[in-house]
């Protein structure tokens, strides 16, 4: 990406929309190759693998995890640093939140609690990257993932739902003995501003807007083992219209919000919509 023509100051929204939807033309073929190498985590922009044999492959072409933004490779970081900006696009957000983390932290030693969260981060990262998503950030006991057209194509909503289901299984919610960590998740699709934020020392690719806040609210009210998928995300993902649905009152939202419920048994609306 470092060979892209320089842009003075912030890049235009048209420039960023094309990049977010299609990627840098010079890297589109490489992306298809990178995605076939089974090693993660990956660069959230170009899909270059950072682990396993993939790590050795990308080093041969000068790519490596950026020291200033580990979610990006060095060339994508340099590209975004020199092409500041973003654009509004349709994308899908996945939030996954540990249930009862305060009580867990109280029962465990600090080291044991850190190890538990590290395991959660690891399986969440695997679920997200294996479904062509990118980790936006880790916030305490919560994982925020972004699925957008650049890596995930038109299936970004379906892949976000699959990632949530994979994470549910990976945390043991289908095990007879119960989960090793109780997790609830929220998935929402809509238009968000996606682009670079930060300064010269640290640049991140992130999403901003109501779609992000709504996905976060859904994760907050999901029960352990439950995935709350907004009606918008469910429609784009092509979920079965006969799946259980509910109308929730989400904190900060003026109108009632329709969701599809996956995973945990359907609870009373009042219990699900705690604020």
C-alpha cells in the first residue's frame, strides 16, 4: 500500500469509500492469497496473516505487525497515516460482553482473572478473523468487532452472526457442564463512519455512529449464551424469519427495538430490556 499516490492532507470521502468497499487495487489480488493462508490474527485492512507460516510469507514482502497499531500491518498503517479520513458505509458491528465479570474478578486472583480474559480475547479473535471480520478494540471484558465489505463482502452481516455463534460455542455454552465463561453478544447492521482516528503516534481503523452504540446496547442486555441480532442485521444476514423475536426498550433509544434472539432461552421482555 505504500506505493499508492500521495494525497495532500485528509483523503476525500470518495477515496475512502472506494478503499473500504474494494480495497487498494494493488492489494486486491494479494488479499485473496492472504485469506487462503490459515493463520491469524490478521491485518484488519489487508488480511495479511501475523501467525504461523503466514508470518514468514508476509515478511518476505516486507509486511509485519505495526509497532504503533498492532491490528494493522506496517504498510497499511503507513498508508492510513498518509491518507487520513473515512467514509460512511454499511457495515455490521459485533459486541461480545462477559456476564458477571465483577463477581468473577472478586472471586479470582488478579492473575487468574487476567488469564481468563486472555483466553476470552483469544477465542473471540479466532471467531472474528475466521469470518473475515476485524477486531476494533478490547474494552475491559468486552470485544468489539467490525465486519465491512472490504474483507467480508456483501455477507458482512451473516459473517458477524456466524462469528457470534462460533464465539458462543468456543466459550462452552453448548457444553452440558455449562460455559467456562458466560458471554452475551449483540449484532447490528447499518451505516457508520469508518476510517482512521488517532495522531501521528497511533492510528486505528474504527467505526463511529449510532449503529455502534446500538450494537453495544444489545450486548449489554443479552443473557449469558444469548445473541441479540437486530431486525436490520437479521434481514441482511438472511436469517430464518421464524426465529424467536422480541421488542426491547434499549437505554438511550426513543423507539422500541426489534431483535432476533439466538442461543439462550427466550426471556421475558422486561428482564431482557433492563436499563
